């Protein structure tokens, strides 16, 4: 089939490449020239194992072409961002623009599949209305949310179960038939609104669970326990899966999706998830206060912040809690030097330093992302560069014993055990 994928971001690109690799003729569309240039030059971001190679193969054999505007096709798949506005209401403008861009080439008998995370009722509302307003009556519409985790996309896009919901059973089945060319997991069919809701509650479950972990981390020190150890042991129970604490929740999904439900039904009904958002959003402030308590004042102090990406081993800084931590540190008068081996400088407004430059003369080191390479930093060498040997790890990534042996005072978020050495 001829498939047009609108939006060549972290979901659109692998979806287009998988469809192209499995027998379809795919056009990948993005309005940003820089996105298309990057794909032509590099294939895909390097932190997605296997994806760049796959993209290069399908571009070379012609099964995937790239363009700035859609062309006529059998199926249109929308993989566009759905951020939130400053007032926490959903911003569906990209989906609207994407829909508007295909209306000129959309024909009776086509299918439109929405992958973007949206408030319940969007496929049957906004999307359907735009198609009907165009005078088309026989276009199948379905919602087929992505579920993949950044950093392991190519594996998960093939192996995870999927949920798909059409406005009619025929639309659901058509969506399933298309994706089953590369999805090895089960495809669960339902109606469009249920599929939209399922996507939102998956991420909301995670946000609420992380808020629980962050709450525990808040009072664990006064109980004299290490919350990381406690959670790990509790999770040995077959029916317990407590997530881990940290400096906050970043990325464009988990910290955003709960608001799509809260906005739909109101905070008075969505009390639990509203509280979870509050707890997780307070974490950057908690981290900065703890560091301020340790140093007496942050004014004029140099803080080496390690990790700008929103999570470990990826290069994506969007909505990263580290950025909010840095903003708060600067607000308190600290001098911040930031280091991240994964994030590209072009993605950021703040300046990135090499590790040694970041550590040089630092009054404290603050670890805000669990990049696995941070576990390999040599505390002896870091100690020779830093002005004082204080490290605060908010992601439990460093080996505290090793750092303590090298003369560092080690603070760990949610930990009141005897980890603070000399
Ligand atoms: N985090 C914690 N503690 C944890 C887990 C995560 O503090 O125990 C933080 C991370 O550091 C990060 C944030 O939460 O800042 C989000 O990271 P994540 O790994 O939980 O999720 P994302 O945003 O990378 O991807 C999620 C995934 N959803 C679920 O696991 C339910 C992914 O499957 C979705 O496809 C994706 O959202 C999406 O696009 O919706």
C-alpha cells in the first residue's frame, strides 16, 4: 500500500521505516527541513539501536521517500506532537495542521490513523469533523497509539502489544491489518475513545507510581533508611512494582499525559493524578533545597550538573527536570556548569561543557540523570578537579563506597543511611 506518515519524529520515523521494510511504499513527511536533512545524513539519532541502519536501507532501496508535503496515498498516519499549553490544557494545533495538510489529497476509501497522544474523544471529534467538513463520507478513521520507550524503540515497536480503536469495526480491522506486517505483539482492538484513554492511563499510572516513590524518598532520610534499597527489596514481592524517585519527571509523555485526563474531567474528579503531578513537579525544588542546606548558600557557588537528558542513556532534553534544577540553582545565584555526553548542544539554550571543565573548581557535583557512563567517572580524578568533594546523586547511579573512599561526602536522594563519609 501507499502510506503517508506525517511527522518524522521519534515515532513517525521508525513507523515509516518498519512499514517500508515490510512491503509498503512510504512517504515520510515533515514540515521541518532540518528534520529531513538530519534523516538523510544520519538515518536516525544514534541512541536508538539499529534504527539508523534500517532507515538508511529503506531510503537506499527507495521504499521510503521523504518530502515536505503529503501526497495522495491509501493510508495516512499522523505522528505529531501534542504538547500542553502553559495553562496545562492540551495543544492539538499540530494534529489540526497535520489533518489540514492531508485534506487536499485525501480521497474516499482512504484511511487516517492517529498515533499522537490525545484527549479521549479526539478521533471521533476533531479528526472526524475535519474529514466530514471536507465532504468525505467513506474515510476510515482509527486511533493507534505508540507505546515505545525512547532508547529501545526498534525493539519495542515490533514486540510490544498494541491497542487500536477505530470509529467503526472495519476501521479497527484495517488498522490492525496494516500494522500486523511488523507488529509481532498482540493487537487489541477496541473503540477509538477507549484506545485514547488506555494510552493516557498507561502513562498516568507511571506518573502516580513515580510520585509515590518521590513521596517515600522525601521522608526516608528521617527514618534512617535508603529508599533505593527499600524499593528494590519491596519489588521482590511478586505483586509489587514501585518505581524509582528522582529529580522530577521529564520527557514529553509521562509529565504531560495526566493533564489530558485532568483537563477532560476536572481536577476535582482526577484528584489522585493531580496530586501526583504536584509531587513530581516539586522535585527540582526539593533537590535544590537539599543542596542549599548542604552548602549553606548557593550564591556564588559553582555547581557541576551532570545529566541534562530527561532520562538515562538518551540524548533528549525535552521537559527534563535537570533544566528546571538549573534554572532554580541560577535563581539562587549559583554558577552552573552542565555536562551531558548524550545531548547535542544544538538542542539546548544552556551551554554544555566537557566533564573535566564542568568539574573544574566545582563546589558540589549534582547528578541529575542516570546515564550509565556516570557510574564510570573516576572519583579520584574528579576530586583533583573539584574545589570541594561533595556529590549529590539524585538517581542512585554512582557507587557511593567508591566515592567515599576517595574522600567525597556522598549525598543520595532519599537516603539517610550512613553514606556521608568524611
Ligand atoms: N522516571 C522516574 N522514575 C522511574 C521511571 C521514570 O523518575 O521509576 C522518570 C524518568 O527519569 C523520566 C520520566 O520519568 O524523567 C519519564 O521516563 P520514562 O522512562 O518513564 O518514560 P518515557 O517518557 O521515556 O516513555 C513513556 C513510556 N510509557 C510507559 O512506560 C507507560 C513509553 O512506553 C511511552 O510510549 C512514552 O512514554 C510515550 O510516548 O507516551
